[in-house]
């Protein structure tokens, strides 16, 4: 058997349109599986998936755990205090320890950018980036894209506004890469303090005025303030932030009448989004995003382990 490097999913940047569409198509098939009375399969029976989370998470960790179990894998959850981990040898030691357990897939969430990539270079299994600092969160972008595609039938040509804390958001970065690759027109809306310098180089149009940025948008994607990554004051007050950048019906009126409302969660109601808007049963797809998260993560686990399974014969 020819030795080869195991495949990883470390980010959306660098992925081709075909690669992204293949993952979305694979995940699409798991939507019906998850809605069936019997949701489990034996696809990954005998395979081991380790969820290594250095940051707390509810949606991402739970959906990865559920995805692995529904595919028949042995799933191990590990929560590690990042304060006990120092960059360099200690993180590498952790990788070596896990590698000795011979896992097939390592799911990693860490507060520092590049942690998932570093681990991928030290282990013999596939690594999935479940969020690394302010860098990327690829499966979130994939589930967002799947949600949009199922509602609208396309991504190419859509006008998408990503609103909120762009500067600290890994979700924003992954979504920008994916949406641009699939042909969407992407706008980012934020106060000047939360717009990264040179954001235009990613092919997006920046706005500091909410209503102007939402003009004729098909999709409105809200982001929470990443206060845990902020050093200093970025907004004058929560009240002022909501007044100018919180999504309510008055601001939403600038978008298309049927514009979809999205949020990766957790939501801070009354900060970046009004409760009435978040719960709009006709336009909010926030709960659908959660459902698509399990399907996407099943698709990712399937895709990453499939070459190993085929090559093992």
C-alpha cells in the first residue's frame, strides 16, 4: 500500500469550488438520514474520533459528537484548559499522546490561530479545525452555505451581508472565503473599530452604515461581539452598539423583503439581534443552521475517512 498523508480540513481558504460543492452535496444526503426514525449507520464502525476542545462549546462539540456517533464511530470528548497548555512543546506533547492512541480523526478547537494546523503536522490522523482563534471555522461556513443553498437553490449571485464583529470572527473569515469562491457578492458591516484593516483584499465591500450595507441583500448574517478576544474598548456601550448595529426590523427593511436572517450562535438578544427578528418563523433560518451542522459534520467525517477506508484493503 502506498503511504500518503491523511486529509485534513483546516480552513476554507485554498479550497476549490468543486471541493466545496462536493462536501455540500455529501452533507445534503445526511439531512434526510438525520430526519429518519433510525439515524445511525455502521460507516465508521471501528473508527475513533477524538473531540479535543481547548475552548468551551455547545453547538459545535455536540454536533461533532452526534455526527460521529450516528456514523458508528467511537467518539471521545476531551476538554482541556488552554491555560495549562503553552505553545510549542506542550501542545506537541499533547499531540504525541493522542497520536499514540491511534485515532482516525481529531477535531480541534483552540483559542490561538494555527493550533489545528500545528497538530495536523504532528499526528498521523485527519484533523478538522473546529475553530482556531480568529482564523477560521470551516464547518460553520459549510453549514451556513448548505442552509442558504437549501432555501434559495444557489449561492452564486446572492448578495450576502456579514454584520458585527468582523475583526475577531473566524466565522466571518471562513464564510467570506466560501461565499466568494461560490460566486456570492459579500459585504461586511461593522463599526470602524471592528473592521480589519485591508479587509477589501478578501474581495468584500466594507460598510460602517448598517442600512446602506443591507441595501438589497438576500442574506443577512449576524455575528456576536467576541468579547473574549478583545483587548480594550471597541464599542462605547452595548446600548449604543444595538442602536447602530443591532438587527431590528427598521434596519432589516433595507434588505430584500424575503432576505434570510442567520446567526452562528450563541445569540446575544438585544445586543446584535432583536428577539422578534431572531424568532421570525418566515425569515430566520437560525434553527436550520443547527440542524445543517450535524449533516455537514457527518459529511466531513465521511469525506476524510473515506480515502483511508478505501486504501486499507
